[in-house]
């Protein structure tokens, strides 16, 4: 039994050796680190890692099982994107506090009930250490929105089933939105809609 445990531990242990690390670039939203490494094949190399704050996303859900989507132009991908409400944490801010703020800023909504939608997610783990946390918000009420100066947003409400169809048709391409919608679909299959209201 002990030999099997060691075999499993070795199988999943880190095959990379970090020789040195240096920060290449930093701005208020991210930093780029470059590591000198010994690769799994024993050869020297470099590995660059983007580090960010925690990413957050929320499915704002009505009693009719409609979802608030936010549309905006995404500069890096050079395309318009329909997404759930998303954002990042500020300094010393929890993921829940951040997404409550983002829900109000982007969609003009407050929520009385919050549900964690699974554990952490690694968004792009081949180049980034970014971690995301997802939530479902219900018992919604309207308030004033206050988007950031970098955001030109359109908010629309779509039936949950239509959102899943948008994923299937490739109309929703944002990874956090897709993961959140599919996780919610699984949760509903297991426990029904009542668990969220």
C-alpha cells in the first residue's frame, strides 16, 4: 500500500525545477514573471507566467430562470462578447465582495442570496496562475449601475436554456461564462432550481 501511495505521489509531483525567478513587468492588473527552469526532460529553459488577482463571475438568476448577460467588446480578442457578470478582486477584497461590487457596477443589481458554484477554476493554466471563483445570485433587486470607464456595456436577460444554446452555437465563448452555465446545469440536475431560491 505504501509503495502505491509513493507511486501516486511521484506521478503527480512537480517535474519542473525552478532555478531562478524575476519579475519582468507589473501593472495594476497583472504581472509577468519569467522563471529559469530545468524542464522535465532535464534541459534548461524559461517559463513565463502571468499572475493576476482572483477572477470572479456570477450568474444573476431570476425566479423565471432567466440570466442577466453583459455584452461588451473585448480588446484582447478583438470581438464582442456576451458573458455573465465578471470582474476581478481589488486589493484585500474577497471573491464574494468583488462579485457583489461587479454585479452592481455592471448590471445595476443587488442580490439577497448568494450561492457558491463549485471550487476554484484555473482559467488558462498553461500561461497563467489566474484563479476564478463562480457564484449564483438570486433574490435580485435593481439599483444604479456604475460601469468602469473602460466598459461600454449592454445588459440583456435571456432564459437559462437559451444561454445553454448560445454556448452550443458558439455565441458565448468566454470560458468563465461557459463553465458557470454548465456547472449550474449540473447543480439543477442534482438538486432542482429550488436550492437557489
